[in-house]
């Protein structure tokens, strides 16, 4: 486990509702190359904050990079569905 991941997990202990810290953990998991942990981390972000559009985008890119087109499409479609009602046209367009 990286020092950064350890630090992020400590931040999350201090503020379990912080979607950005959860998102940062997912990105760090992706850097470490643990696909299963990465997917779990992104899904955890979205379970706690279903409107957190950047997590859908990065999850979609993560799946696409691994040739998982159907999963990528599903993640991106979920993100578009979450971004539109929130009025986040930029996130929906990405």
C-alpha cells in the first residue's frame, strides 16, 4: 500500500462523508494496479454520493482502458444520468 493511500484513508476516517477523498482513494488504487480494489473504491464513492460525476467518468475510462466496453458504457451512461438532473452540463458532455 502506498503512503498516499494510507494518508487518504486517514483523511476518510476523519470525514467519512467526503466524496473527494473517496474519489482520490479510487484514483490511487488505479495507480497501484489493483483492478478489483479500484472498482470497489469507485463504486464506494458512488454509493455514498451518486451525483459525484467525476467518479463515473474515471470509472468509465478505467473500464475502457481494460477493454471492458460494456462496463465503460454503463458507467458513463450512469454518469450522464446523474449529471443532467444536477445541472452539470459539463460533466454530462464529457
